[in-house]
C-alpha cells in the first residue's frame, strides 16, 4: 500500500479551510497507552488556530464522560459511534437508539458467550460495566484470521463486529464511527462542510473515518501501517510519526498555517 504524505495535504488550499479535527484516541492520541504533555499542547495550539477537536473512540460511555470534563476538547463520541458527550453538557446524545438497555445488554452477553464456544481464550474487557451500546473483549492474542472469523460469527448472529489495537467490539450492525460523527456534525456543526473536517485514526475500527465518500480529508498516523491490509478504507494522507507524535505533527502544521 502507498499513502500520500501529510506534507502534500499541507500544500493544498483544503488544508487552510479546516475547522474541526475528529480523531481516534488509543494509538492516535496516546504514547504507550498514555496521554502526554505534547498532546495537551497540541490541543491548545489547535484551539488558538480556531480548530475544534472531537475524539471518536471505542472506549466506553463511562470513560468518555469523564474525559470530556478534563480535556480541552469540544466533545467525544464513545463506543464507536454509540453516544456523544459534549464538553459543556452532562447528558449525552444517543447516536444509536437502544429502547431497552437491559435487554440489549443481555443479548450482547449471549452473543459473547456464543463466541466463547469457538474461542474459549477470549476474556471480557474490564470496562463492560461502563458500556451501553456495545460489548468488548481484549484483542490481545487474536490473529487476523481469527478476527475475520469473529466478524463472520457475529454477522451470523445478527451483530456487527470491529476491533482496534486494544479491544474487540460486538455492536449493532449499523453502528460505526463515521455514522456517529456525521450525526454529530449535522446536529452541532451544520455550518461546516465535510471539506472542513479532518478525520484521524490508526486501526480497523477507524476505517469508516477513512471512507472518501464521507470524509475527503482523512489522516492516518503512521502506525496504521500495521493494519494496512485489514482496512476496508485507507486514509488519504499519512503522518511521518506514529501515535501521538503523528497527531502532534498534524496539529503543528495546522497551527502554523497562514
């Protein structure tokens, strides 16, 4: 796979019109799983440049509700498009309709139990008690062939499936990051067109953010190359650096634009 360097986006007029960055979190805003001082500076630089940040993550509703209270961002989408937490509001916007949460989670648990009959080594993630729309288990130890088998098993049961560098997600079929982000943009940013939004990510659950029919300006931090052959859609541009250093590379370029 070949990718266009971020420097070529910087040279375009489109780069100068950007007003919002929608970014994955784990593996994109982190270094070895942690936030850094450089990330907080990148957020500050983007704010000074008049660019808002929305995090779009697979992490749970419980985790994300806390993050939006502490990070200098406009908001965050949790559970791969399940809910949106705006930074100045306590009540989230449901992006996936779940009429009966208890019944929904029971069905997710039953699906997980069925997957365990084929893959007894998989373990429920510790954050499931903080989740509403999806069910997660650890991705560690699963190879691409096994992950594809999990996709097929979930589809046969009537669920969607995706994974990141951290977790596997059993989810409603229609739920993904792109669908959730488009709802948020329509509701809260009707003044923006999609050419003013850059999407950023690093792994297969970010693939919908790389769909050029929805988001013409997508950026992969360089560690996305680990999944190049597993992505349904490829990012349009690529940073030189991995993880948060790649995000900072993008932020520095945006904050210095003329």
